[in-house]
C-alpha cells in the first residue's frame, strides 16, 4: 500500500519531471503536494537542526517525517553530479543525510527521514545507475529513505530498507480553468493568502512564497504556469539589474521551461519564449528573519524593493520586449507579509508614489 508521504512524493515527481526551474520552484511544488495530503499546521519549513536546516518536516500523530529535497539543477554547480564531487568536503549528499539524522537525535518522536532527488538527464551529468545504487544504499543503511527521479522519465524509484520500488508517474492535469490575471485581481485570492500567512507568523519567507504558490495552484493555475526564482536573460550579471523575482506567473500556453536551456550557457536566451507569456512579476518581503529586524531596516528594505521594481525591472522588461518586437506588460506586485502597523505610513507613501505601476499587497491592510 502506498503511504501518504509516498503519495506526496510521487505527486511531486509527476509535476517535477517536465518543468525546468530553480530549487525554489521544486520546493513550492513539493509544498503544494504536501497540502493535498496534509493539513497546513502539520507542515513546517526550514526546521533548525545541528548543521543547518531541514527543508520540510511533517508532523503526524505518531511520528515526524523529515525531507531534504535536492532539485533545481540547470547547471553543474547545484547538480547531483556536483554533490558527488564535493562529498569529501562535507558538502555532498551525506551532509543532507546528517541533517536528517540530527533531527532524529533532537526529538523524542520517531522520525521517518527522506532524501528526495530530482536529476536532469539533458545536462549529460546525471547520476549513473551505479550512482543511484550507491546513494540509495548509503541512505538506507543510515535509516533514510531515498527517492529519485531523472527528469523526462515516466517512472520514479523509491528505496526503503535497500529494496527498490518503481512507480509509474501520472500525467498531471494541464488544463487551466481561470485567467491568471483575473485570479491575481480577485480580492478573495489575497484574503485567503493573508489569512494563511497569519497562521504562520514564525515561518521563513520561503514558506509565504510557497503558500501563495499553493493558493494559485489550488485556484486553477497549472504547474507549468508559475514558478519562484525565475531568471530572465535580459537581466545582466554582476550588476544591480541581476534580479530573480520571488514568483513569476505566465499564461496558460507556457510550457514550464522557467530557466535557461539545459546547458545553462549564458549566451542562450529564452526570454523570447518567456516574455510573451509573462503575466506577473512578484517580490516578497516578510518572514521571521525580516520581522526580526528593526522597523527602520524593514522600511528601507520595502522601499528598496518597490523602487527596484519600478525603476529597474520594469524598464528592463520593456526594453527586452521592444527588442523582441512583443508587447509584454506584466502586472508588478509587491507583497509584504508583515502586519506591523508602524509600516502603514511608509506603505501609504509608496502606494501614492508608485501605485499606478506597482500593486502593493500588505498584510496590514
């Protein structure tokens, strides 16, 4: 019988197999799949342990389920092949296993641990069968379950107690039943989002990004339509214009290739595919680290991001669209998940100054 966590992982792999994006995107997809099988208050993000933080912890009645996710390689640097190369420096997959084991030591509950990996075959540097056999065995011998997907494959592998199970992946429903722009303009979308944020006051900002991703998916957007940390080639490396929005939303014709092409060469651009379908660019400010700062620092950070959207990102996107002879006019949204009333004057002034260009959504009002 397939367990609830196995169902979550298989659902994640079913969507992860045909999108190209950052680790943040895959974490958002995984969170969405968790919410289909678990309640919101059962799921924790970035749980502190010795040696770092565990990506996901799910609380069940009789156990904790901890998950480290390795995905989002669109270049060698953060690929599983690179993890293999740096193993002897303490930064490889064993480091992630150690974090999972650390959680087992610091809690009184039984912990079921998972290492979930997504590999990209088209890079030409994916794990070999020998590598998969090795790391599944290394994980299992330390009490950690191992799940592996090579993207574009129709099957995934799950290893428990050094026994391999192969699962056929379903084809995700790719029918969007609502306009992305209409959804972003609905008051109910933001009411639901900020209501859920209010129940996770001590969560990291990435959890708030995941919440909005889940709500937009729940309301009808496809997994190929929205992503966190999307790189646009019209941004320039090494300058302040190098910018990756927290969430980008695309039209229903987009096919989920959110990052550069498979070889990750900077000379290859795919803005000509992304910009015509671009519906919205969003930036977030919030989460426990942000809220721990003084009020002046928070105000300055919010002002900086709004001005960056207004004075830098919007002109760059417009210039790129003009050069590609397309008419791209995305909806720019600044999302502030900090309801401190002392921010009101600052936000009111920003709305008055930038309101025609930037839609500022604030938890406080």
